[in-house]
C-alpha cells in the first residue's frame, strides 16, 4: 500500500492557483482576486497556527503543574552529625573546661521541578547529656534552623522566603548564615544582563506585633558584577533598624562597600573588600556620639608545593568609646568564619564551648588590625594537616592595651571516607585585656572578656568526629 505524504496547505493552495492560471485565460483582475484570496487563506492559517501554539504552551504548563503531584518531588536528606570533645584552660580562676558535645543538623530537601523546591533543616544543638530524650545545653529540643520556599520564575528571577540562610559576599565579616544568621526573610536574585541584583529584607526580632519600634529588621542590596574569567565585583548597601538603647523609637545602622574576587592564575587568587559604616549613637547607649568608620580586608591565596598558602590582612578603624567601624553581626551578637586561627578567630572544629574569645573584624567598634597566615597540605592519602598563626592589635579601647593578642592553631584531619572525618588539634592564644568577644554585642555598649590589666594565656586541645553528607 502507498502512504500519502503530508502536504503543506499553503504550498498546495499556491500550486493549485498557479496551475489554474496557466491552464486558462484569466484576466488581471481575476489574478488579483485570486492572490487576495490566497493571502486571506494564508492569514487564516497563521492565526490557526498561533492558537495551536498557545494551546501547546498552555498544555505544557498544565503538564508541568500536574507533574508535581502524581510522581512526587525528588527528595534528598543532606545532614551533619558532629561530636566535639575538648579540654580548654581559659586561664581564669575556676574556668577549666572539659566536655563533649553532640550537634545534629538534618535537612529535608524537596525538588518539585527545575523552578520550585523547598529546604528544611532541623537542628539539635550542643547536646551535652541524655537520659531518655536529648536536649541541648540550654534545655531546648530539636528546632527549625532553616525553612525555605525557593522559586525561580521563567524570567530567571529567583525568590526565597521563610527562615532563610541569607547570602553574604564579604567573607563572613558582615553576617554569616553558617553562624545561624537566618532571619525570617524574603530574598531575591534578579538577573539584569550579566549582572545579578541580590536583595533581602529580614526580620531578626519582631518583639510585640503591635509595637513598631521594637523590631530589628535587616535590609540588604548587592550588585554582583562579573568581570573577565572568574573575577567579580560586588557593590553593597546595608540598612539595619532596631530599638534605641537610649530613648524611645528606632534608629539606623548602615554599611556600604565593594568586594572583589580575582583569580590571577590557576594557582594564585586575590580577594578583598573595603567598607564603611555609619551608626546612630542612640543604638550604643553608653555614648552620645554617632559611630562611623571603615574597614578593609585583603587576602592572598597561592598553591605552594603540595599545599595551599593563605595570607590575610584586615583593618577596622576604632574609637576609645566603641564608636568605630561596626557591622550587622556586632548588633546581633553572632559571628562568622572570617579568619584563619582557632581562638581569637574560629574554625569549624573550634566552634564549640570555648569559642567565647572570638572577636569580630572590628573588635566591637574599638578597632582592630590583624595579620594572619595559614598553610594546609595532604600528609598522606587520608590525612591532611593545617597550621595557622595570627597577630591581632591596634585596638583603641579606653584604658586598655592596644595589643589584642596572638593566636596559633595546629590541626590534622583524617578522612575515613568522603563522609566521615576526624579532626584533632591544639590552639593557643596569648590575650591582652582588650578582647571584646563577639557575644558581647554593641547595642547598649560593648563589654570586655576580662578586667583591666588582666592578660591571659589560653590553651585548648580538641577533636571533632563529623559525618557530613
């Protein structure tokens, strides 16, 4: 049997008319009428095709929506099971710590399609004992750390909403989602050509819903501008509004700056930022002046031999009354992994019960200069080594030492497999009386970790067994 070939209707009509024209005497008017009739039929076919295309696209969308329900979403369960153990001599009377802590973070991620997904992370934080049901050292049970609705529109705009680990582009110097800076927020990423606009509004503290002046809200806008290769610049503006420490109503804190990442070669990278701040003095409480200042960070990273070398220099301006450079984490009392060492700055394995001497990049507005170096390298097939040292000084706290301290960290990591690892290390810090720990915060005025004239020599040995997947 012969199969009929599919025929293009426009081509068929055209050929039919031309055949008819050639086989008979047709006047010019008749030809014009035939052409007009042909054009009308072509327009009708185009309109029908357009309607058909609309139906196809609508059908695709309905299928996309329907696809979410019947087969169900893709599900993944990343997590982190961590046991810290340590002995720390804080060089304070009666302040010798020896403890074991367990932390569990378990995520449940649902991917419905390429556009829509959700992320939930549960946390059991710093459990130190258990008889029948575990609770953390503060008596809390399992809590929600993240709860994110994540949707990307067809135009490429991505929106996150919920309890959101908001993005930071300044190497954890401003705020850090990794250190629980997870506000109730709406976050958006908007592509404009090659540039991406990142913005969020996050509620850190609602207070009473019927009282406007007791809210703490963080507004952030970043413009991520790609350069050649893997290089980029990020221009940023921050607004943080919160309750005054003195008087009634709210007042503002602002940051503004630019950060850059530059890959100079396959083995060499340069990162850094410069940033300013301006703070209403009523937020600090103990001072009458507004707080203003600036900070900079410059990091050089290079592959040397079998390992990786890093050199970091930071500077933040300060004042005797704490009215120097400030950033959002100074108000929230949170922290970030902004440095290389283990006591005056903190790494993952030292982020535990003896981390209270960690200082932020400005030493809570009193100013700080630091020079830090690190080197990591594989020691064997499964064993990595890490060494870091840092000098911290040039602070301006009234009546206290300008030297903050010196810090040294030695650590080894043994990898049992891609998931399970064991960190073992030791950290030592010589600290002067000008240490203002991150947890002190600055709202109402920042305090210090020790009395005037008290210097300390802190030593900690530690380990961390962690399954991260």
